[in-house]
C-alpha cells in the first residue's frame, strides 16, 4: 500500500511537549489537506470528544519554544497569530471521528501507525538500555575480582621469580 506521506515526515512533526508526544494542529491540518481553522472548527464543534489529555493549547512559553524548534521561514512563522493546539496520540485518533474525508482517514491511519512504531522503538531502546546496564554492572562487579586476581597472580609470579633467583645463587643444580 502506497503511503500518502512518508513516515519520516510524520515523525518529524511529532514533538515532546509536557512529557507527551504530540502533533500540532497546523501540521495535522496540512497533512489532512484542510485549513487549520477548519480542523479547529470541527474540534470545537465536537469539544466533548477532546478532553485535556487528548488535546491542549500551548502556553506562551511552549509556543515560543516550539517556534524556535521548527525549521520554517520567518514568513511562515508570521502566520502564527494564535497559540496552536497540541493533540496527543488519543487526540489524533479522535480526529478521525470528526474529519471523515478519505484523505483524512488514510493520513490518520498512517499517523497512528507512526505513533505505534515510535512506541515500539522506545520499548526496544529501553530493553537495550537495560541489557547494557546489566552488562556494565557485571563488568563492575568482575572488575574488583579481576583486580584481586591480578594481585594474586603478581604475588605468584613474584614468588616464582624469587625461587628461581634464590636457587641460582646457591649454585645447586635442579634436576639431574
């Protein structure tokens, strides 16, 4: 199945705000092929479907931080008169019930798959971190044993060298 929007493009439009992965209203509207104000109109008409954990408006500080993160021209930023709305994964899913064009449905499916893919990657990353942490802990615990073993080995070598030097001083032959 051909993707309308490459996954990489969708991933770049997912931001971490308030500790949540969200998408901004204007990015979603652009992908759906509608104007931002039309998307927000539909949301306002169905506001009961969008509790605060589904959608929230960026604070002034979040808005400024977000504007500094996006790579758009100044003329594009000039069009931003209002603080945008951020949609969580659940909010994006809920949008599919208020925007019903074929394109909106297809893009919504792609966005949901991207969110799922990012979760999977995060889980795999956490599993990898746990494995690395276990290995580091084992190395650290073995390191002290290795140091003890090195000390013992050095003592053994020292004793053997001492024995070899002491025997050579006495002139006694070993063996035959």
